[in-house]
C-alpha cells in the first residue's frame, strides 16, 4: 500500500476516535497520509507515538461505476482472518493491532513500501517471477490447510451474506445478467461455491493485495473473508495471471509460467481433501471469474480495448459451456487464444 503524494494532513475524525478508544493514541492531534488504491475502504497511514500504523474503514458503497454496496461490518471478519492467517504462517499478513467494531475501523502494522513491493506493480512491469508465484501458492495453501484442520473456527466466519454481496452477486450473477446464454452455468457456479464449507476464503487474493516482502508474500484486504470453498481463492488469484497477459503481451510466457508455478505449489500442498476435487472446482470457477472481470461489476481497469475483452469472452464462454477438470486445461485454452 503506497502513500499518496499528499503531505501529512489531519486524520479523519472516525479514525482519530477509533485509535484513541483503542488506546493507540492520546489527546494529541493525529496526522497521516491517505493510502492509494482502495475501492472498498478508506485507508490511512497514521503517525502515533509508537510509530506509524495502517488503519482502514470499510465503505458502505464501493468506488466503482456500478451501484455496489456491502455491509461495513465486514472488517470484523477481516480481522478474524488476519488472526487465523498469522497463526497458520507468521508474517503472511500485517499484524493486527486493533479493531473498533462500532466505527468499522481496523488497525494493523504499517509495512514500508521500501521493503514491500506490490506484486501488481511488479507484474505490470513484466516481472512475473515463477519463484514468487510459487511462494504465493504455498502461502495460500498453508492458510487453507491450517484452518481446514480447525473446523471449530468456522463459527467465527458466519459471513455468508457479505460474501454473496461482495463477491458472488457482483462477479458471477451480475455477469450472468449480461450473458443470458451462460446464466445457467454461472448460477450453478454460485450454488456449487455456496455448498462448500471447508476453510476460510480470503476472497480477494489479487496481486493488488499481495506485497512481496523480505520474508515472503504478505496478503492484504481480506474484507470478503468467509468460511467456504478454498477453490475460490486459488481460482481468483490465477485469473489475474491470465488476464495480465493482455496487459503486457511481451511477458505472456512469464505470466503463464507463473500460473503453472502457483497452481503447482498450491495443489501439491492440498491435503485436507482430495486434490482432484478441489482442482475441478477451481477449473470450473476460473472461466466464470475471467468473464466477470470484463462484464461484472468490477471490470479490470487495464483491459481497455474491445479486442481484449472479446478474447476473454470467447475463451471464458467456451469453457463455461464445456467445463474442464484441470487448471492446466484452462491455461492451455488461454495460451492458444493468445497465439
């Protein structure tokens, strides 16, 4: 999360009140900088006597073109996901410092951009390192494996309605309304995803939410956290590696190699259920998510040409009509379309 170019300025009242009531600040005026990049939350780096912290406050209406609303209490589940993830693999998420439920403010450790590079920025510049992708896959699998072994934690993630409002409806069902011929397949994906109760889903494992730090990947922004199908997370992340082939065509081979590395490292770590079953669900979800980033409520900003969007529609539509069982088959269909 990089700071915007603004100079330090007074912190919004809700943030200042939350930090004081959490015992993280006293009566002194608080200053900081808004952090760029959030569409679902206001995010600030705030200076305190103990050093800088990062604080975020969920927005009731997301900053996208379409009308997209979600309950602000979602960062309660984000805080719980952060606690669980850190227990699974220390350092894979910022350290949770506090959470003010009434004001909807979550406070965590601030990670310096000098030591933590945003994965999306690296990919934009064509730096699709397979070793980094492999670490991301391992990290995600470690979180899923730990939590699947602790089913008693499921009660802490009773966020079905939030996950529907912020992921299933705006991605898959909104896309179904744009493609009546594919609506049944997309609706079936929603039903299949809702039926799985396996592990906590981060819900937004995107390169924009992954920092590459000195100790490995750090996952951010688990606002969609929900106890459900881990296949959603791996499909969501792999989708970005495919779409970025259109963002930087010169790095296509590297993006596809990163796709293979991430999928391989994740699948080899699956031990909480039959690997083939999880891969089958992920391979079914992936084309639906591809199409959603073109025709859903949250289209990716870098696919600006009709030819790019049409390429996604052709491949995703074909795979939704005739689902495949392996992730490598989705990758192969996409690679063939790019030739």
